C-alpha cells in the first residue's frame, strides 16, 4: 500500500486531520489484499472528494444554533443506516472473529484468521465507500453523520465509546496517528477508550466552535466549550444533552437501538489511511 502514494479518506469522522492506520496482524503474519485495497482506495478517494465538494470537510459541519437535530435530518440519518445494513451485517460477521468474547476467538481456526486477514481491509474499504455513496444519494455529509451518530449513541443511548473488535491501539508521539492491531497482546477497554476519546474530542470541539459561530455567545455553549478545551478526553455534552437535543433524538431511540452493531463502532466513527 505504501507504493500507491495515496491518501485515502475513509469516513473521516474521527477528527480534524485524524489518520487511522489499519494493520492486521493475524497469527504473527501480516496479510493485506493489496490489489483489492488499492482499487477500493481509489474509489473511496472519488466518493470522499465528492462528499467534500458538496458538504465540506467533516470538521466544517455546523450544528443548528440549539444543537437540536431536525426530524428530517434524523430520518435521513436512519435511511443511510438502513441502506447500509446488509453491508454492515456482512462486515460484522467477518470481523466477529475478533470479538472480545474469548470463546468466539478460541473457536476460530488459524485458517479462518488467515482468511479474514486477507479480506478484512478490502471489506472495510468497500463498506465505507458504499457509505460515502449512500450519503451522497441521501443528501448528508460525513460531518453531520458523525455528529448525529456520536450524540445519539454515546450521549443519548449511552453506548460505550470503546465498542469494537478486540484490538490494540497504538498512538505515535508528536502526531495524530492512531493505529490498531488485530491480534497480539490485548489492550483493556479503558486504554482503548482513552485513546479513541482523544481523537473524537477534536471533531466535537470543531462542531461546537462552528455552532457558537452560528448561534453567537450563549452561556451553555461557553460552559461546554471551556469543558472541552480543558479536557481532551471529553466528548460533547458528556454530562447530559441539552433538552432540545435530547428531545430531537428521543422519538427515534428504538430504531437507533435496533441498528447499533457494537463491533462496528470503530468503523462507524470513520477512519483515514495514509501510507
């Protein structure tokens, strides 16, 4: 993948300039479906560029002045997720081999792990490329998608930020690169959550800055902004959604709950690859 010289925008939901490098280490060996990955990476370049041209970069998304999500936008968000459901189920079945449930991992043979190792990166790329296309079709940018996803699942439904496959995250000092390995020494959910939060924080802070620019100075926004600035692990409205925001999500809680797939949480947040 290094020889392609490509910067692949895959989802781009985690934060301003965030790069997630996906390395799959299975049974001590590294498996990458290079040809499929390059092909799908080129396709994602195109779909991401189209989204940026239409809606701006994810970190440029500006919530409404109150932060509430209009009913029509919630319906678009759910339509995107419904359209993605078949691909999501297929991807979840494949990476389910890396579940945190040790009994699931023990049942997987080395051959199964090898097979998944060869196919997982192309599957992730294909899934997120489809999401880009569906977002374009439905009329939603990735910034808005991530804003709704994070507030609905992490704040309103109280899902665990660290949900995902049993991976080990590694962060390089001095830059914003977050890599994860599948297999090898396990990492606690607490460690994983701490690193993910730092990445989500930058995007949430950008959203809030954009909201303040639109709404003007308001005490509740100023207080939340100060809290975010002072704690790089904090997520937006972590201590409780404003009433207007919670009320805009509440009518859709059942459908949101039904569509949540914990093991895909890392993928849903979006990732970029820069080799």
